C-alpha cells in the first residue's frame, strides 16, 4: 500500500471511530434520556404529575451519565437540557438549576427547548419559595407558541399565585383550563382563606365534570361547619345529579348528615344519613358511622327511658362497637342508672334529666324526666326546679309550667327568681345543690365502674395471639 493509501486508510479509521463514538453517546445516553422525557411529558399532558416525576428522574440520570462519560461530546448541550429539566421537574432543583442555566447560556438552541427549560426553572423557583421571581418568568411564557408549554406555564403561575394568596390571579391563570390536581389545590387554598363562595363555585365545576376527590368531603364538612350550609347542600346535589360512584356520594351525604346531627336538626340529618347508609358498602366505615348516628337520632326522639332502651336494643352489634355509638351508649347508661335509682328526694331523677339534656343532648327525653319528677314527686324540693328546667326545653308549655311553679311552689327559690326577687335567703337555695352533689358523687362512682366492665368485655372476647 502506498503512503497516500495508508493516509486515506487512517483517515477512514479515525472517522469511523468518531462516528461510532458519537453514535454510542446518542444511543446509549441521549436517546434513552429523551425517551424518558417524552414519557414524562405524556403524563404531564394527562395531569399525572406523580407518574411524570419518575420518568423525569430517569431522564435526568441517563443524561447525567452522558455528561460524565462524554463531557466534550457534540451532544453535551442536549444532555444539559435533558439533565436539567429532568432533575428540576422531578424535584431535584439543586442539581437541575445549574444544568438549566448552563443550557440557556449555550448558543444554537431551539426556542421550544429554551421555553421548556425556563418553565422548569420557574418550577424550582416555586418549590424554593421564590414565587415572585417564578411569576415574572412564567408570565412571559403563558402565551408560548407550544400549547403544552403554555399550559404548564399557566399551571405553575397559578401555583405561584396560590403561594402568595393571590386567589383572584389564580382564576385568571387557569381560565377554562382543565388542569387535574391544581383546581383541588385552589379549592384547599380557598378553604384556608374561608372564601366559601369561591369554594362552592369551584366544587360545582369539579362535580359537573365528574371529578371527585376526598377533598370534596372535607370541603363540604368545612363549609357546613362555617355556616355555608346552603352552598354545601348545593355541591352534594350536583354530585348526586352527575351520579359519581356511590361510595363517593355516600361520603358526601354522611358529612352533611353528621353536621345536621351536631346542629340538632334531626329531620335533615335523617335525609342525609339514610342516603349515606344506602350508598355506602354494607361493611364500610361510612355505613357503620351513618347507622350509629341514625340510632342516636332515634334515641334523641324518645321521651322515656324504656323507649330509649328499645332503640339501643335494635342497634347492630357491629354498629354498637363504633366509638360514636359507644360514647352515646355510655352517656345513656348514666341516665338509666340515675332514672331507675330508688331515691325519694328526686335528686337522681333530676340529675338524669340534666345528663339527658347536657351530655346526651336529648331534649325530649330530658323533658320527660323532668316532668316525671315534678308529677310523681311533687313533695320533693326539686319539683319546682324540674318544672322550670322543663319549661326551658318546651317553649310551647313554658308559660303554663312557670305559672304552676308560682302557684304551687311560691316559697321556693325558683318562684322567687321568677318574681324577680333574691332567692338566696330561701332554704332550698342552698339545700338543693348539696343534695344534688351528694347523689351525683355516688351515681358517677357506680357508672364509672360499669363502664370499665363494659369496655373490658370486647378485649376479653378477642382471642389472644399465639
């Protein structure tokens, strides 16, 4: 082979090696990094942010291997972009930000890649609480030529506005954008700001689109608790109309039913709790808790201890073991112990009425106990107190019962108070509280012992672990 031939041969070998090396860089590193980035972008388009993170992390790792093994490769700029964007979008801003800045300082890069890199930088700004800087960067990208880049810019601009508490700006960024998890972030931020009108509006939009998350239940509960009950009812109605899955609707009805139980409106409580029990799976928490509250509502509607006993006897054993049912069952146990005690003074029966009224929050049962004492033990010094306590629970009979106190128990402390006089000089003013205190101490001791024994029964029935 001549000298010229050998030179040509060496040149061909060198160019072949170079092509093989650059091809190896591309196929072993950049190609795989780009594939992972495309998979991450596909998930972002579907608002699957959590799944996208894993893909961007993989993209960053593969691009970093190119930068480490081939630092002077022609693919370096591309690897910087993939490594920086992947790291930033997967949460590794410490590694991603320098790579992105290095990429943006390089020449010859396309507009679309530079826009996506700037969005990734802004994502890190938001995560690092540099929200003002993030909004300035993103405001210049919300109209980017690439539709998905513009959408991501709007989403993260909205998150930055949320972080600043600028809820009006959030609406402007989102517009009619369908954005997966972000509207729920907006709902939670509006809840925190106690802007219940906005919460209702946002939830109605989610409901009409069939989008349900557990946050909707919390929102309905918070709205109702804050007095925005009509708005909470409307949200549940829209979810009912769109017919999202039964379990979800059951949870919403349960939230409202529980609110109405605590508010003392048994009629509305029954509507929602019955719906929740029907919609929830038979053995679900919602079904059991709804049944427990339905039993409590039934108990509150009784007027005598035997009626209340009948209600509790019909409660399913599984429901009876719920914390809620156990709590009101124990409270009723104290009422029963007091109401069935042989006590000629009437103190135990009066205390039973007070427990029914204050702890059990059963005004009908309390009224029945107070009037029973007043009628059956009219010689008791507590009889006028019982008539007066009953009058406070039954406005329709209040005037009649107070006149009876004045007519039949005119020398009592209660009658003096009704006449506007000082009751402190009358004998029963001091005697009745002492009588009640003595009876209460003995009754609570007996009740506490009974409760301890009842609570020990489920533990004793549970087989020990081998």
